[in-house]
């Protein structure tokens, strides 16, 4: 196991990088945000329908490309690097693994087909996207006639506005079921103002929303185990985004400091600056290696490894953005320069699915509170 | 293949690391380089008899030509079984491969078999009082004896690990009197037991003495024991450092894991495991060790297409593990707390205390942390080089 990319994986990376360099520039991002647009519909169209990125992790017998976690990692690094404002993480790393974990079912299969074809963007109405386990479902469901009625509020749903279908875990008869909520079924989606303008979040309110019988996706309940399996991929996806974002902001900083002159020399020539860039590169090497190691054996990855990855990748992204701002000096405090996008994204993403201390506590509990040590 | 090898190593270690070798179990790790040298030399011969030395060397020179992955398996199982720190490391891992690549047939025939057999032990004579990080500032002189063609060496080496228990030393010396920096250097292989050489052990932070000052006063290197040509010294010295790509560090990680396990064990016993900040630090250390493993596996890749991608990681690796280990030393002491005061007693505490005292050296030897960052910035990131000063 040498944890390097295969030629195919490198090809996916290089082509993806070329594509995003053209289609997901920071000028475009800035223009979108200034126009009050919360996500990039054209870019999503291209990613989902033309490039088929949403098909990669779906097994071949379900109509997908049957690739693995490493390919997901590669693509999420790319979209993280560009802060691409598209519902890729929600669709590829959260909703798709959740559907796959669910097992057989006709409605589920139909939905996967739409994802593979790039016809549907998805979101998941987690009870608490700030908790490492996604929190408990806050929506309730009851049977009525042939169909279902859903009530309740999911306070923060990532990518809800962009989603064609929102997967809603809902409490029913003491268990949890998973429903597919199509657009315009009577739900209310209220966009929220957030720190990170590159990832839209909205409040979802369901007030007696009636769904057809086919909207229920699970056969006999959504188990905690299925949810955990899906969230593992969600965590990997976030970590990959964080690593990609760190790489991008480090690279743009290296370019900037190679040009900027003070005291008759480039600021890149000061050892204080060199050492901090190099130390960041060490953190990068560490986080990226761990991510590749986990992705290579994803099916057997431990919860502790994934928690550790979130810590290292989260620290990396925040430190890289903070250092980028420091090394740019005053221009970094302007709207016009890019580092602030990364700064905000890094902070917001670190809070997604579990704060740092919760990840560490998850590891600590495994090492210190039970059975045998590491 | 690798599973069979794993079992073979495990069985062999279980059978041989017992009896008179039992005292070596888990010993001679960080800070303990100087313990039980004679028994450890015998252990090297035991390993050699089992054909467990020089695994990556070509078969014609007594190796097994094992792949990197297979050598990693050996290292992991060796450490898992509690195998002691390897006395033969400098011979097998550093000078041996250098002789294989740069040596004459005569040198290969004379030097390689005793290294493989655990009969000749080597020390590394690079650093000097005025040449530490700035290795190019070597002042030890080598003068050619016109009558014999031999080289006569005068000067001082310092921090020379294990010189007091070694048979040979390789020495970087200045052969061209007026040369400066990397030019005019020569790479010599010298017998330590000779009149012109005096070895003075230097007492270390932990009480032991694993490194030495080595004084040369007209000591002799035979004409046939120059590696490469006169003037090639720097090139060969750097090539030698390049062979240590980290195979042995995967074994080292096993002992890091054992140290972390000890810390966890003690934290559970003395209640430190209930303190939130300690819990977080232990968890963070664990995550860093997991990352270190993946990083080592990447760094060891032999995939030629991944070279560009891995260049920075290779340069980052030493800093990563050294800094991690140094932090672990501090964590160990914080977990032990006041109980750490008495040195006698619990062998677990003794081991962790030695670790705490020795891990600051991890970020110094083999290129200090600052030098690692300089190289990573300059070679890895293409940033401007450090200017040289004018003081000598
Ligand atoms: C336990 C141990 C075993 C050793 N074994 C051997 C051995 O077997 N053979 C051998 O030849 N050597 C050996 N060494 C020596 C080791 O290689 C040197 O200690 C090391 O290269 C640093 O040199 P120095 O000690 O002279 O420190 P210095 O070079 O004086 O460095 C002192 C401080 O200044 C910093 N510094 C120096 N230059 C720069 C720079 N350009 N930019 C920023 N900071 C800088 C350093 O990072 C360090 O923090 C050993 C050392 C130790 C601790």
C-alpha cells in the first residue's frame, strides 16, 4: 500500500483541475456573491450533467462508475480549492452514501439514477449539521392514507436552496425513516445569512406537508449504523475540501510573496516567512497523507481515524488561511483579494459536522475509557 | 508473500529474542544508544545468522534483495516483538548502500561482508565543533602521504554516535588546503583502533554517553579506503544521507506507538485520563501518529510517476516525526506529573523519562528542524535561498 494516485486518478484530477480553472474563478465567485446569488447553477449543470462527477461513487450495478473514496477525495479537493459554490458535497458525499447505505428499494433506485445522470442535486436535512453524528432527526412523520405527512423544522440545511430533492430523516413510530422531498411540495425554505457565502444554508419548515407513498425511501427504517456510514463519507468530503482549500490559499500566497518587495528583497526571502510556509507544508503533508490512507481502506476506516482527519484537515485549512492573510498584509483585509473567502470557508467548515474538540473527545473516549488501548 | 514474511519474522523473533538475549527486549531505544553494546553486537550476529541483516542489499552481497514493502514488514515485526535498537544501523543503512553505489570492487569485497555478518560496526564522522548545520565548514584536514599514498587526518569530529564501541568511522575531511565549502572534500573510511585517534565519550542529558568527541592527530586512512575521488567528498556525503528514506522509521513508529500506549496506561491509572486537556492532547498525538504512518508509506513509494507529487512530502517527513515525538515527550511528563520525580522504580516511567530527555535531540540530529524548514522552503517550495554570512 503506497498511497499514491494511480494514473487514472491523476487523469481525473488533472482534467478536473483544468475544467474548474476555467469555470470556477474567484472573479466569478465574487460576482455571484455581489449579485446575491447563492450558488452557481451553470457550474453545477456542467459538473453534474457534463462531467458526471456525481456518478463516480455509485456502484456499477446501480448504474454508476463504481469508483472509490480516493476518487471522491480527489474531486472534493478540487472543488474545495476553488470554493466552488455548488451542492457537490451534499450530493456526492452526504446524500449518495446515505442512499447507498439504505439498501434496496425502488424509489431509492430511481433517485440514484437521477443522481448518476446529473439530473438531481440533493441535500440532507440533518437534525444538527453542527454535530459529528448529524444530530437526531427534528422532523416527524405519520402515515395518512396512501401517503405521509411531515411536520417540523430543520434549522440549518446545507444546500437546501440548490437541491432538487431534500432527503429528510424523520421520526416515525419511535424509529427513523428517510423521505425524499421534491421541490414545491409545500415546504418553506428560508435562506440564512452565514459567515461563509460560498456554501448556502437555509431553514426548512414542514408544516403538514403531504407526500406520496413513494416518497419513503427506506424499507424498514433508517438505522444509526447506516447514517454513520454515510457520515463517514461526508467527513472525508469535508476534509478533502479543507485540504484542497488550504493548498489553493497556500499557492496563491506563495505567488504573492514571490513578487512583493520590501526592504529591497522579496518577502519570500525572509526566513520568518519561509519557515512558516514550510511548516504549513508539513501540516499539509500530514493531513493529506492521512486522508489518502483513510480513503485507500475506506470500508474499514475507524471512527477515530476519521475524527483525527477532521482535526488535522480543519487545523490545516484555518492555519493556511490565517497565514495567507498575515503574509498578504493590508490587501488581505480587502474584499478585492481572495484570502478572506478561504478564511471564512475554513472557519465555517471546521464547525460543520462536529467541532474540533468533539472529534478529539471521540478519539480520547476510545483510547482512555474502554477496553484495551490503541 | 508479505504475510508469510510477517509470520517468519514473528516466529524467528519469538524464538531468538529470549535466553541470553532477553535483557535486550525493548531496550536501546531513544536515549539508550549506549546500553549493553557487547550483547547487542552478539545480537547483530544472531540476526545475521538468521539472514535478517541487510535485507535490501543485492543477493550477491549477502542481502535478500527485498522490496521496500517487505523491508517495512520486517521493521514492523521486529519492533512489535520488542527488538532492541540496531547497533548495525549505520553500517547496514548508511555506509553499506554508499559503498554498493560508489565503492570499488575491492572495497565491496572487504567492507560489505563484515557489515552483513554483524562483525564490523561503523560511526559517522561528519559534524565538527565549527561544522554543525553548516556542514560545508569542515576543517578536519586530510594530507596525502606521498610515500604510501595514504591519507593522514588531523582535526576533531564531535557528536559521533557510538564511536566508542565501533570499529570503523567514515570521515568527511578537507583534502585541498585552500578550498572552502563543499569543494575540496574527501570521504575516507578509517579504522578507529589506531594510534592517531582518541575517543572521548560525552556525557549526555539523560546520564548516558552515546556520542563522543573523536580527535585525529595524523591518523591514517589507507589509500585504498577513499570512497570516490578526491574532491567528491560532499557528493558522497550527501548521497549517504539520501539512503535513509525512512524504512527504519516505520519500525520506529512501532516504538512510538508503544510509548503512547504507556502514556495511556499511566493516564488511566493516575487519573490524568479524566482531565479534559490531557484527553485532547492524547487524542491529538494519536491522530498525528496515524498521519505519520500514512506519510511514511507515501514517502516510501517507488512509483516513478509520483516523484513530483512526493518531493515536498519527503522533505517534510523528518520534521513531522521529530516534532511529533518531541511533543510526545512533554505529554508523557505532563501525564506522569509529580510521580515522575523519582527516577527509580517503575520501568515504564523510566522509559518515558528517557524519552522525554532524549526527544529534544530528535529535532537536532540528522538536520535540525530549522534546517529542514529551510530545505523544504527552498527546494520544495522554490523560495529564495538563505544568504551566506561573512563570519567564519
Ligand atoms: C544525539 C545526537 C547524535 C548525533 N550523532 C551524530 C553522528 O553520529 N555523527 C555526526 O556527524 N553528527 C552527529 N550529530 C550532530 C548533528 O548532526 C548536529 O548536532 C546537527 O547537525 C546540528 O549542528 P549543531 O549541533 O552544531 O547546531 P548548530 O548548527 O550550531 O545549530 C544551533 C541552532 O541554530 C539553528 N540554525 C543553524 N543554522 C541555521 C540556519 N541557517 N537557519 C536557521 N537556524 C539555524 C539550528 O537549527 C539550531 O537550532 C548528533 C547530534 C545529536 C544531538
